[in-house]
C-alpha cells in the first residue's frame, strides 16, 4: 500500500494567518466548549430556548471537563491550520477522557452527522447529541472508536506518543499533532515514548508534533512537569531530542483574540521549522534534527467559573471532572451552570433552527482533509491485502520422506524466512517490531532485505549491524512502544508482527486489553470502521525453554489474559500453538490474512522435531484440533484405552515420547493435537469452535484424556466445562515451578515430562495392573534428575530420544549456536 497523499503536504503559508480565520477559531472554541458542557450536563432544551430548568439537567453527571477546553482550543487551531495548508493530518488526543472535545469536533466538521444521520444539524439533533453522552444506550465518555477521526481512545493513559509515531511510519505525507496530558506524561510508557523521534526518518515517514497539555493538575494532585522550573522543563525536552516551544495563556485578562493571534503566530513558526526538516530530509546528507515540540500551559478547566462554593475551580484539580456536581439538585449550582453556558453567547453561534451558523464553520477544512474524514483514521478503508509468497517454498519437506517427528529445526527461523519475503513483496506496508528480541526470536532473516530503523547515532558497522536511518524493523527495549507502534501502524491501514519473550508479554497485558476493546466495539456496532489487519504477536522464548534465564522469565499466562476477551462471538482473539515449523508457517499465513484480531502465536525457537507436512498442518489448523492417526495405536474410538492430547511444541514432544513408551506396553491410545486453543471453547460461547459432535469424535465421548498443555491447566479446564466427556480430562500444564535449569528438569518439576505422563496414563487406565511399571518410571524420573545434578546436562535417555516413526538417521539439526547474530540468548 502507498499511504494516501491528501491535500498539499508540507506547505508554508505565503501570508500571515487571516483575522477572519482567527475569528472563526474563536467562534469554534466557544461553540465547542458549549457543546462539551452540553454533553456533560444537558438532557433536553439544548439551547435554553424554553424556560431552562433543573429538569433539563441529566440525573447522572458523568464526564471530564478539566482537559476539554484546552483540547477544544488546540483542535480549533489545528482545523484552521489544516484548512490553510491543506495538510494531511490525524490528531492523537492523549487525554482521551476529554471525549466531549472529540465528539464536538466531529459534530462541527460534519462527519458525525454523516456517520450517524439521526444526529441532525438542528435543535432536535443537538438534543440527541447531548443526551447520548455517557448515557444508557448512548456513547462512551472518551475519544472512543465510535468517534470519527479517532485512532486513540486515550482511556488508559500512556500510549499517545507510541500511537502517534506508529501512525507516521511509512506515511511520509502524514502530520500528527499528539496532545499529551501532563498527567499522562508521568506514566512509564509515555516517558519512553519521547525517544520515538530516534526511530523515524523524516524522509520516509511523517512528522509528529508532541504537544504537552500542561494544565497543572491530575484528578486531585498537581503534575510534576507543571511544578518544575521552566529551565528544567525545557532542558528535559531538549535532552529528549526536541526543540521546545512554550505557549502560556489564560492566567490573566488577555483578550481571547489576542491569545489566538499569539498562538497562530507561534504555530506557524513551528510549522515552518517542520517544513524545513522535511525539505532537508530529501537530501542525502541528513542528520537527526531536533524536532519541535510545544508546551501548552493553560489553566485546567479554562473558561469555567473561577470559583464554585467559594473554592478555586478554574486552574485547579476541582475542575477535573464535573465542576457543578449538584446542578440538578440545587438552585445555586443550577444558576452557576446557566450563567456558564450563557457566557459563550450561544445566540451568536446557532441559528433559529439550532444549527451551527455557517460563519462559525467557514474556516474549517473540507472533504477528506477534515479530521473526522481522514482515511488514515479509518485504516480499513485504505488497507490492501498483503502479497504473500508461496508458503510451500518454506515447507520442511523432509518430514514426508523421513517420517513424522524428523529433524531438529528452529520453527521461528522458518517464520523469519517467510516474513523476510513478505517484507520484500510489501516494502512499505509491513513492519517487524521487537523489544531487542528480533534476532533472539530467530526473525533476523529480514535483515537480508531491510534494516533496523535507527537514528540515534552510529559507532561502526562492526557493532551497529543492520542499523540504518530507514528500515522495516524497529527495535526498542520497550514492549509498550512495540505494541503501540504496531497498533497505530495497523489502525492506519498497514500490516505487521511483533515478537516478545513470552513472560514479558505481561508488561503490556493492559495494552492488549485496550486494543481488544477497540476491536470488540468495532465488530459489534461500528460497521463504518472497515476491518484492519490483525495484530500478530509472536510469543517465543517460552516457559519451557528459557535456557539463559530463570523463574522470572517463566510465565505462559498471556493465554489466560487473552481468554478473557473470548465471549459474544466477537472473534477478536486468536491463540495458536505451533507444534513445529510447518505448523508455524500455516499459522502465520492464516494470521497475516486475518483482520480485526489479536493473534497470539506461541512458538518455540529451539531446535525441535517436525511432526507434520504443510498439508497436514493446514488441515489441522482449519479445524483447530485433529487426531494424529499416524501416531495412534487405536484404530477407533471404541478401541482406545486413553487419549493422549497436547497443545504446544514441548508438550507435544513429551506426549509423543510418552506414546512411544505406551506403545511398547501394547496400550491402545489415540493421539490428538490442538493448534487453535479456542476450538475447544464451548460452542455456546464460540460459533467457530468445534461442535460437540466434532469434539466427541476427536476426544471420544467417554475415554480418559491425558492433556499436556503449554500454559496453565485452568485455561483448558475453563474452556471445556460443558463439553462431552469433560470430567475425564486430566490436564497437565505449567505449575509455577522453574529455574535456570535443563530442559528435562523444567518439564519434570511441572509434572509434564514423558516419564510422568506415561505413568499418569497408566494410572488412568489401570493403576493396579501397571503398578510396577509406574514405580519404575517414577524411579527413573528421580535418577534422570540426579544425573542432571551430577553432570550439569540431561540424561541421554531424554536427549537422544527420536520418535519411533522416523525412518532415517539423518538429523537435519540446526543448532542455536549456528548463528550468533544476537540470537543465542
């Protein structure tokens, strides 16, 4: 995809901003403030034409005023700027709890009525617009996906800059003013977000203008950045690589038009500098510029009553939410509200029918240049399907010749080769993001066709491998940044993947939660938001093979987190366990084609057997689970004494080793593998899951099932609670045991090793009959552990095992130390 070029990007003004345009901005500010207060407070009589009474005030007053007037001021000026310059622009509203500013903007630029025709441009529509805000059956209080022009809800604070910079990557005509709340600036993700300017290239990417909305207060406390000295504040941002400009207004009796003139003049100065940066970037000899940023210092709750009940309100934390909480209950507060609304002179802003007057809106941008209509803020409209290479070209074909279970290959290295060629086929439409783990997770084949984008200084090619000012791989040691960059990249119409060590996906549990909520809202009730590419997350360096790290790195619980989003048939989550390289390729192909999902792809990076051909992997993936008839000794379900099930590469390895031992004992068993965890979910909750008939056919209707599972066992138990035969499932998973230890010891301490699984299967079949064999297995478990303690490596019975179905001595090994480009961690 070539990102759309809208308007005339990066154009300077040839004359000063007109007084007429600034008068329009002032009217916009007044009407947007009026609309914002109306949304928070009013349920009827929106223009106070009839006798205005307390009955016109909502019973429940919900919303946030404090940040809103500053946002309205900024958005008004951004609208003027877009119209004057014809600049392709998407806004990021970090203080998303100022949602009334976002909905007011969309109402005023016309996109709200175009999207929701019942919200007409008259008094009746205005009443509906006010009433719906934070109201049963209405809309949320934030800059939510329901609002045209939003790609950032801003409910959970911290991600404004990550999303802003992700949106401009490979989008060279896009300008993103990113408004950052000064409370938000105290969060960890935002603190590292300032570093994003070292990971973009002004030639191939757009430009972000960070705007610090410095109104001084959070919910009930001052903000740190508002209390430090001006010198300290400016030096902080200079140290982050920015040229700070500061604008101060609202603390004295300065005329509003004077304020608008000063702001427009400063904005144009900043814009001229940005245009110069873009022009210079087109030359070959480019050094990282100090990008401008704006410190916008105004009072919290600007233009609201200065004092309420004798207590300072404007310019204080008391204006954060609803300054007049008793406007319906007391005449005193109601009168203050009435006077407050009248202070904006609505009679000058609305016509007799309740429509906003034409002269108020004359300065606004038109068509796709409108903030609410920019296609970058509805990325599905401009998204192209990826040009995917032929998957068969990457298949591990030897498994068909040498037997199921052949070889020792690194699955994620195969994924790396496939993804490399996706980048080659889609050079400005696909990116890899990683928190310093791209090579560690074996995706470094991408460096054959691209580089790591980096503009924070170089030492030499000897140590700065594959690092250039432009590239399709982005690395920063911040899971927040990687998720945030990719999320915005997707929301603006592109594709990608990010990888993480399994345990540290938990760092951004809540970000995934927020993105899932965005997708849930979209698929349920926002048909005008077209499907975006899925967020694909490679979860590797997983719990069972954290060879260089220990207990702190052993937590597979991302599956449990994501399962909380799997209700109502929204289908916004995919959880896939790659048993081997071919299955991982099949999963990747499916995920890269999918839309409106978060796909967690759990795959090992260490050498492991290949169990399936690509055709077999695709067939299993299509159903979500499959019986491995070639591995089963029972010909029918009736004949089976037990079902041996697995999900995950190491659990599959252990269950297959156990199957060899059970085969030697003449046990009749059925082997089942699960790739799509959600295929197990109750068919009542998931209409894409296996039907009860299919579930019983795969797992049998009445036979014991021993399930070796990659993550916490309660995942499976919760999913199958009403499935046929669920009481016969015995699930072994991670039991919160571990250390920096050997592969065998790791599965042993969690009771998912082949010896324990074999013994458990025998207990489930007939504990008395096989008592001696069970004792023998338990004794050997201890001996194998003692061997590891004594020698420092695992027992040959464990390490040298090859599945009985392999018909060659050819190993085909690719060891983890064969390449040392940062991938041996």
